[in-house]
C-alpha cells in the first residue's frame, strides 16, 4: 500500500504542476520538462535495483515538472536596434 501511495502522489504532483503552469511558464515548456524527467527517471529505474522503470518514470516526471515550474526562464526578444530583452509579468522590458 505504501508503494501505491508513493506512485499516486508522484502522478498527482506531475499532473497538478503540468495543468496549472506556474510563474508564467507556457504549457509546452511544462510538458517538455515533464517528458525529460520521465525519460531520465525511466532510465534510472532500469539501472537502479529495487526501482521499477514505471515508478522511476513517474517520479522523474514529477521532478521534471517541479524543476520546470520553479526555474527562471525568460523568452528573449530583440528590439529594432538588436538589443535583447524579456518582458516581465507587468509588461515592462528588461534588457540583458
């Protein structure tokens, strides 16, 4: 029963973070982070004894979604002079 609750918690965390993008992340970035985490977790599950591939993928997906949600990622644009900037949540430009 303990193993089932661990897997259910990882799935719930993964789905919860992916369905509600945090800190202005796009859904595409969240899915990409979840997929990368799931792949790494599946690989770790295949190598580590005592952890199945499925459990490793679920835990990795939750970790990948969490990492993607909390990291600072800005999409940079270029102005007419070629300078790079990103736009914050208030609509202001921040030049690099």
